[in-house]
C-alpha cells in the first residue's frame, strides 16, 4: 500500500512538473516576414513624405546651420510636402537607393539638404557627425490611427565619432552619398563648420534594428535620422581572429574598394549568392578585412613593405615585376607572383 502510494504521488508530481514546465515556458514569437514588414514600412514612410513639410535653417558657420524641422501639413495647407523634392536638380532634393537584402529590394529614401564640398566616406570609414533619431509609429488618437514620430536620441552640440562598420545598414548606405565641409578654429578654442553635407534618411526597419527593439525604439520601427557630416577618418580594419587583436595591413580600407563604388560588404551583408567584387581571393573575407588578400600565404602587409620594413605608399605599390608606374598594373598583394 505504501509502495503504491509512493508511485502514485511520484506520478502526480511528475505530471504537475511537466504541466508547469509547459505553461511556464514563454512562447517565442517568430520574426515577421521581411517582405511583409517592408511593405508596411514603405507605406508609412511614403505617407510621412507626402504629408509633412520641412523648414531648414540656413545660418553658415553657426551650430544651427542646416537644422531641419518637420511639420505636418494642415488640412487645406499649401506647403510643399517632402515628396515634392523627389529627383530635383537643386537642393533640397529627395533621392533613393535600392538595397538588395533579405531576398527583397528595399527603397531607401534620403533627403539632401546640402551635399558638402569635401570628401565622401566609404561605408567602413569613421564619420564625425551630429544627428537626431526618431521612429515612425501609428498611434490611435481619438480612435483614429495617426502616423507620429518620437525622438529617441539626439547628438546636437558636440559631434560624435561613428565607425560606420558597427552601425545599422541605413547609415552605411547613406553617409557615402554626402561629403564633408570646411572648418575654422576660433580664438576661444571652438570650431565653426561650414559647407558640410547635411541630410535626412528614412530607413525601413529591415535596414535598422528590425525585431530587436529596446526601451527606446520599438521593434519593427522605421527610423528617421537628420544628420550633418563634418569630417571623416580613414581606417584600416584588418583583424586577426586567432588572437582577437587588430592587425592592420597598411592599406586604408577605402583603398581596398576594388570596384570604386564607395561600398565594401561582408558576405552576410550581400544578397544571397552574390559575388563580392571586393574579395580578391574569393575566400569570403573582403579585402578590407583580409590579412592575405590574394591567399598566396604571404601577408598583405609583408607584400607591400620595402626591404627595410617600411610600408610602401599605396599609389606606388609595385606589381610582380617591380613596376610602380603603369596605371593598369595589378599590385603584387592582389595576385600570386610565383
């Protein structure tokens, strides 16, 4: 009797534990389909572009130069919507880029307030920028769904250094479309910037944080960034994965953009099945991250070094024959010489 009672209690306990385990396990919601979410994001972004207008401050040399304010067009209003600047030849002008990712083609709108007069960064350079970030969201107001924006971050007075390689895809796509400006040092130690690139990017969630929402940004939120591009810093990105340390090869990353389009991508950032034009040896590691670009067993840094160990300037890296002047030559770190 005692034995039966023991097994009965054990059975009930096991069933109870199993039931609790099932009911206490949080249900994991799978991510939304990229194509479905993108259609929603694009509709919201285009609704915003068609129903808001901009006011831009032109105040050269002052901190508020190229500040922009967005205002909803009132009923019966005659203000020009942002969409009216589409493909204009003068500034402001609204342009877009096609981004192939997640087996769909994104349309990434960006508004050029001013292009800038200096150099453009590549998508793996460091930019010196101020910006304001907002997210788009449909909210119920008096029972009516209304598209609103909420500011989640602003870096306004002191420019921030941002290494684009670690930022969202939208930033990597848009910053290379702008240029830096000029600056002067003032007697009080401050710096005045002029003629810098300034704009706005309207980013679908698939090119931002997508399902990875946080306390500041909801999941699946399209983002709007206003920004100013003051300066850039060229970087050399190679990294030794065996000992987890930076191992620059002596060639700045932007110089390893083989097709010269201003963009270099890792395998995971390319469309499915795409061939990477910036990966010489086809090993899946783009040249700007590869310590041996041609896979000949001799590190790139060694191949571009002189006999005394100094790095040869990029413009005169020789080919396998030693030629340094033929513009059509293939530099020796990009081809197996033996």
